[in-house]
C-alpha cells in the first residue's frame, strides 16, 4: 500500500507533526506507525506535566524559540479543545550564594527572551509560599500545568478527523529509501511512502541507522524517578518550585510540581538507565547495555560527569538523600511524605565525543526527516515542532 506521508512514532511530537502535515496537505494519504498498543506509554505520558516558559534555554537556540512559541500555542489549543490547564507559575529558588549568582544570570536570560519574571527576596518567598525557604527566587507567572496524555489524545483525534490513519502495534523491520519513495518492511507486509518522518524517541538512533543514515550519536536513557506527596500535603505549595539548575548539566533538578489531578509530584532525578524502556526499578536490557558499552561517547560522558552521576545514583538508592536535596528549599518535607510514582525515561542524544546534544537534532535525506533529539521541553514545544517539520518537508514536495 502506498501513502503520501508516513510518520514513525505516535508520541506527542509524532502526532503533532502528523496533524501539521494534514493541515498543510489536506488531501494527503498519511499513516502514523506506533509500535505500542496504546498511546502515551513512554516520554509523553511520563513527565512532570509542565508547560514551560523557555527561560532556561540558550538565546538563539531552536529549543528556546520553539518553547516560547509552544507555551502560547499549547494554552490556545487547550482552550479550543476544552482541556484543563492551570497557570500556577513557577518559583526558581536559590538556596546558596552560588545559586543567587546563577539566578541573576537566569533573570538576564529571561529579559533576552522577553519572558516576564519577578525577583523575590527570601521574605517575599515566604509570603508567597510559606513552606518554601530560600535566599532569593524568580517568579515566572506564565508557567502552567496540564495533562499531556489528554493533549496527545486530542492530537490523535485531529489526525483521524483529518483523514490520517494511526496503526498501533506496528514495528518497521527495515527502511529503504529509493529514488521515488521510501519502502518500509513491517514483517509480513510492507508499505511505501513518498516521504517519511521518524519521531522515534528512545529508539531514534536505531531507526535512523535502519534507514541507512550515518549516525554519529547514540541515545542514552536517563531514568527519572518521581515521588507523590500524600493527600494531607496537597496544599503544601501553589506554584511549581524549582531549584536553580547547574548550567553545566542539562537537567533542571528535583522540583515540586502541583499536578492537574490535584496531587503534588516531587522529582525527577536523573540516573543513567540500564534499559531504554525499562521503567521498573532495576530493569536492565542486555541489548541496550551492549549497545551502550560499545559507544565510546558514553564512557567520555561518564568520566566528565562522574561526581554528579554518583550523586544522582545515591539519591536513587536512598530516599533519605533524595529528601535532603528537596529539603534545601522545602524543609517541611518528611521521609514519610514520599510515595513512589511511575518513573520516566528521557531520551538524550550523546555525540561521539561524549557531549550531550542540547538542542533539537534532525537529520534529513531526499525523502526522509528523522527527529533524533527532542529534549525537554519537547512536549511544550510539540505544536511548533510539528509546524516546523511540516514546513521543511513540504517545501520540497514533489
């Protein structure tokens, strides 16, 4: 069977791309291939549920531009579809003199991005959030919370309403780009497409390699573990509470996040994963471990970040250490407040020299576009990412 467009991956980036392609090319025959039997089982359904403002990201980066656009577009989409979201705002809290200096740099970056923020003193933090202690903070009022599973479901409805097909439980075994099309072997059947977009997340490098691309990076899984606070702690904070991130690291630290269902989550940490899709604690995949061991960039990454990696591992192994990291800004928390939640795994592209790829990474051929790195805030940015990819693909439409 022949399609005009094929999208691999039914996560939030894949479905946002599919709906953008159908909006730009309404008469296209489009299919989305999702390897799972349900949507939202990986990164889309296992995150903090935050609509980010884009304050953290380097000025001029694609990540910063798409996040700022995505925040407004996501809120508008939720309003149009009747999806609940809440503009709780975010407090980025400094608890040491070093963090106070880093916070000033973040305030300058917010000005460059045009993101409204309000600096707060320690006393003003206590007035706004009595459970939170810090030397100073930035209040980012535009940050919000939402269920990305609900958004994903709405995207799927949009794709089907636009005439697209979503095929569940389908895994390509081979991808061959030819002069006039792309052929996908689906095991017992095959399809062809005039153009292919791959949004394969945790399997992005493998899918790109399967398609014959020269891949000079590897996806390294980072496991993020969350806790949920008990019902009696439900009103502990009103806003999202974030530590000041270390600019040398790509992760934002353990944060307190009110959730759209009324609860409060705490997390995530960032531990090197032993399986790309092993969410249970202690999960390990022989294939994933072998691939990782053969990738020289991973060993360079570990060597450069050994101390922080050991800290994260300690937080994973000992809840008391995890708690200590949180009590720096929320001293009221007790060990009995921490109930484990389902973990998430972040797909992080790492180059051969051991550097983490910080921005979006896309590889293109004559008939394919592969999204190889879609870091946080990909969920916030999904709508403009879809438009961006559709624009690049349709600009060269036959």
